[in-house]
C-alpha cells in the first residue's frame, strides 16, 4: 500500500464552531479518516492491475441493478401473465371434463336403473310365459343381457373418450406454456415435438399413478 496522506483539513475559522459543537469535531475526524482511507485505497488499486477500481465496481453494481430491474419489471411480468392465463384455461378445461364425466356417470346409473326395471319386467314376462318353453326364455334373457352389455360398453367408451380428450388438451396446453416460457427466456425457437413427447410421457405416467 502507498504511504498515507494527511486527511482533508478544514478552514481555521471552523475551529471555533468545532469547539462549540463537539459533535462537529467528531464528524470532522471521521471525514478526515474516510478521506485518508479513500486515498490509500485508490493508490493501492492503481498499483494492483488485478483488483477492480472503485469506479469499475460502482458501474458494475449499477449495470447489475439495471439488468435485475429489467428482468423483474419488464421481461418476467408478460411471461407470468401468459402462464397464469394458460393455467386458468387448463383448470377450466379440467373442470368441464370432470363435469362431463359426472354427467356420463349419472347417465350410466340411469341406464342401469332402467335396465334393472326392464330386467325385472322381462323376468315377470318370462315367468308368465314359462309355459311357452325354455327356448323363448333363453332368447329374452340373452337379449336383456346383450342390451345391458351394450349400454355399459357405450357408457365406458364415452367416459374413456372424455378422459382422452381432457388428457390431450392438457398435454397441448402444458406444451404451449412450457415452450412459450422457454422461448421467451432463451430468445430462440424450441423443438416443440420433443417437448410434446416429454409432456405426453409425464401426463401418461401421472395418469397411471392416479
């Protein structure tokens, strides 16, 4: 380090004020000490080309704060807004799919209740027509069972189709959000096909776990 230099001196006419106000004397001592430290630090930094100067550190801090403010208040809010809107749309789609599935389950229950009544009526008819022979009874029972199986298969197919549509819409929405956010951050196009495959695999595994 370079030799210390005397601190900044105050005009002589300030001595009377310093004696009258001890706090001013303390401030004067601190100011002189700080000035001496700054001079020594400047001389030391000038002699060492590796360490940054105070001016360089100041402007580096200013640039860092500007970049941080740009990211927080300019770049991130639009991305966050888009992701929130997409998430809300996904929630609405899932709620609609759940409501549709509940309606289909209710319809299936109504079908089964109606079929139970039809079966009871068929059994009553069969008992009344017992004298017509076992062949006729077997035909009626087989027809009722076939109708029940067909209705159950139809309801199951509708439920499966609704779940598949919801899964496809969810996959597309998540892929759009992920690709859009990634493209906004890296500022270049992202392979949408690869991201879609990853999201479909994740959604499939999540569905299998549930």
